[in-house]
C-alpha cells in the first residue's frame, strides 16, 4: 500500500507544482510515519512511499529551484512524490549530516553541491560526517555559472571595468554578499578581490535568498549570484548584470559578457548540484534513483525549464559522479588555501 501524506499548513508551493515542500519538523513527522509503514520495502518495490530530498540552503536559492523542478518530475507517471525539505545553515552541512544519519534505504536524499561536499571539509575542522565516506553519489544533475550583479540604484557601474575602478577608488566602502562562507559565491568574490588587490569586505548569509535580498535593498553593493535566482531581478530592472563566470556566454543571457571578456584572465567559477544517498544504500536502489533522474532530466519540458534558468543538465552515472567529486577536491582546496578562506 502506498502511503501519501495529507496536506498540512506547512506545505509551500514549489517551483513546479507537483513537488511538495514542508518544514523540517513536518518532514521529520512524515518520514517517521512512513518508516513505520514499510521501512523494509525491498528494492523491487522501491519507492513505496514519498522520498525526502533535503536541501542545505533556504527556500528560493539555486539549490531549492533545482530540487523543486527535478523532484516534481521523478516518478511523475506513478504519482509518487518527492518531498523537498530546506535545512539551511553552515554551508549545507546541517542538512548533509541529517541525511548521512538517515537509514540507507533510498528514502532520504541530499541535494549536494561543491559547497558542502568539497569546500566545507576545508573550512570546517570537525565535520560530523565524511563527504566521501558517509554518502553514495547518485548523479550530478546540473551545473551553472554565477552572475556578477549590482544594485543599479546604488552602484553606477555598467561594466566590470567601471566596478573595478569604483572598488579601487574606495575599497573600504564596498562589500559583497554570498550565500555562505566557502561557497562558490564566496570563492568568486575572493577571486575577483584577489585580482583587484583590494580589501573588500565579505558579508556571508545563511542562504542566497537573504544575500540577494540585501543587494536588492541596497545594503550590499554587489554579489556573485546563481543565474536562475538573479535573472528575474535583472529582467525586472532591479539588478544589473555585469558579467558571467563561465568561459563562454550563456544562451539564456547572451548579452552578458564573461569575466574573461571583461579582462579577468582565466576567471571561471561554476556551481553544480547532485544527489547523494547515505552510505551503504543498496546498489539496486541507487541504480533506480539514477535511472529515474536520468529520465526526468531527459523530459523536454524539464530540459526547457532548466535551460531557461541557465542550467546545463548533466545526468552523470553514479560511478562518473563519484569520480567527479573526488577530482573536485584538489581544485577547490587549492583556491581555499590560496585565499585563506575560513568559516565565518
């Protein structure tokens, strides 16, 4: 018998309507209840109940967008649900730890990124989990660039060159926001600061929604924001995009030059999101998860939605994703050591 949780007051509308979204407390209750009604279901019957996908950042950020869109398409034909749960804080490590401690049955997943799985181990001395040993990689879903954006009402710069001049002229009056210490937005901000040789203040938040809200409010001059989060504000004229952090221009925003075009040599910072299950999750369950994600990402309507958001779909196999994560470790650790980045 398939268990379907009844709607409750904590449910919020997801980016795609079919994905459910609950508070942490409500999700815990749902997970506990369904566990009592079939926690030992075999891989052949999987999934026999809703699957929980935990996001380590606040609602409204890039990770939240990806989880909602992909989760809504998984098992769509079977009427099964993916419950998206937001547990922000500590660069996603709080959410990651909650999944690492969950039963390895495929019903608790973590939407991870390099922020949590690669960078956090370099800035937090004692994590309660091992990113490489406490999880089974399932699939990388997407990758995307960041946008260097400013508040046009507060910052007159229309190009990276003009912003650079303003920062150099008075660095003490400038600051930039990020979704948290050690994340790609922080790395991009420090890389830009390093190239300018200017002492600009970094203001970290517990998620991208808070960071971009303060840029929109004129409290922080600029930030490197995830493309899908920033684009609606750019289109509304509330933010101005100066450059993109990929090596090539993005089809979603072809008029925005790259940081390299703006004179920042070899400047490339991409963010990625992928799904991880707890370690020792049975291989047949992992394979079913990967197959479902691959099918979801291949659906034309989802591909179009992701492309419209500036996201590049990946859908890597579990083995390929595992190798990718392991190769990311030395790249990011080098940058962290070079810039002296620490948890704030």
